[in-house]
C-alpha cells in the first residue's frame, strides 16, 4: 500500500546526517534546550531521534484524542501499512508512550509522512521536532495569587520565544495567535517576522488534561505541562534561504558542500546554483465529486516523476451546469534541481501519468 518512492525514504534519516542542514537545525534546537534547562535549575531534557517511523494508530491518533472522523486519519492523507499501522504523520505520536514511561522533559525528532499537494514547500516526507515539558502538580507554589495554568502558559511562551531568538536572532519579532489541536488545550501558534513577512514557525499548547491523566502513575494527580511541534524543513528554508524543499533530498555536492563543514553556530546563506528551465504540461479531466480526491493526482505524479516534479497546480475547476461533472485542469511543472530536462523524457512521464489517471473514475479530456 505504501508506494516505493516513499518506502525508499524510510531509513534515510536526513536529520541524523552530519553536515546536513536538518541536522544543523536539530543540533541548534537541542543546544538551546540543553542550555536553558541546565542553568535555571530545571530538570534536564532528554533527546530522542531514532524511533521507528511506523507507529500504531493508537499512538498516532487515538491517544492524542484525534477524533474518529478527523481528515488526517483518511487514507487520502496518511500512509497505512496495515489497518493498524501507519507511517507517523507527526512526532506527537511518541508523546504518550514517553510520558507513560515517566519521561517528563523531552524532544523527539524524526521523519514524518503525509500525502499532500506538490509545490516548493511541500513534500510527502519531512522532519519534525516534538517538545514536551510536563511538570507535576506541585511544581508551582500554590499560593492563592498563583494562577498555575497562566504561569505555565507564560513559561511555555517565554521558552519558545527564547528558541525563536536563539534560531533567528535577538531582534526577531514574535507574535502569538490562538490555534486548535486536539491534544492541547488551549493551543497557540507562534509566528516570527522575517524579512518583513509574518511566518508561522510552530504549534503548541498546554497538554490536554485527559492525556496527562491517562499517562499519570496516579491519575488523580495528572500535573500540568506544555508541548510544541515544529517542522525542520520550514525552519531551515527560512534560516538558510533554501528555495525548494526537494533540495534536502538532493545528493548534489553543490548543495551539500555549502553545509558539510559548518557548525550549528555558523551563519549560512545558501547560494542557489543555476536554476534549470522548467517544462510545463497540462492535464484535464472530468470527475464526479466524491470518488476523485485531489491528493490522488499529486500521489500519481510523485510516483511517476519523483523529484523532477516541482509543482502540481489546479488552474481550472468548474462544474458543468448540465451534467454536474467537474472539470479539473492541472498544470504540472517539471524541473530538475541539477540538470536540464529533455522534452522526450518529460513526454514519457506525462504519458505515464495520463495512463494512470485513465484508471481513476474520471474522463480524460
Ligand atoms: N503535531 C502537530 C502537527 O503535526 C504539531 C503540534 C502542535 C505538536 C501542537 C504539539 C502541539 O505537541 O502542542 O501539526
């Protein structure tokens, strides 16, 4: 059920490769938590980075209170190995087990997998860091003036603003807004202003009381804590100026030579090597609403064309007033990161995509 182009990514572990930009960012984040939670008299954080990416749906969804009908559980969104085992869709999948083992302060880094649209910032495999700080109920002084959730919220926000400053510099502006995640309550997102633009960098919140209760040795004393999750590619693209997410998977020395001898403290600005010309191809078909799911074309294109596909973009979408079918026109952009493409090879790929689309419940035009 999981296609080869995804299976071959399992075990690549870009986040563990020395001199890879994702490893540099991971080290920078771990370095921050190691220093902050050492000098302030807090208990130290543990760092995990080698858990198996195949997890149970209990760990990935149920124990995180993700509703039965949540879209992320659908096989249009998630890679199922069997009805019970998925490629983790987020590193939050390891939260419950670690808490049950009595770990209270930790980061988990790993590769995560999602069926998604195709463009310069989305790829079906990416890397996340999950962070958890879970204090026991009597961690904070219980004087009447001390509003514990408020104190924990402020602690979370100051810790994560500190992380943003550690990564992007002291002068960076931060902004908080309310968000929603099933496993935190309340939840927020943190944005930073970078080159004049507000960019979302992470999601976080106070760990849902039900989760702390389920994981506590004594469920009548669940304690209180916070958690956050962030995507490493996104941070690395902002911080190092990497323009396309496929570059992380490239084996081109023109990419790797720019990072391989660097340390997490070095300032690095990626210099794009020549950009090769794109080739555009359109594909159009009629589809009945329902049986056709948009991610399907993205999956097929990725399976056939691999990293030669840069973007799949819906350029036209109208429903015929008489027969009620919807026309979908997509523009596929092909471009290699490291060489020029020939028309011949792209025609071949496009024909293969058309052949596979013909097998869907759609009418090619
Ligand atoms: N798991 C979330 C995601 O993949 C990220 C996240 C958000 C993790 C909030 C957290 C959290 O632990 O508190 O989008």
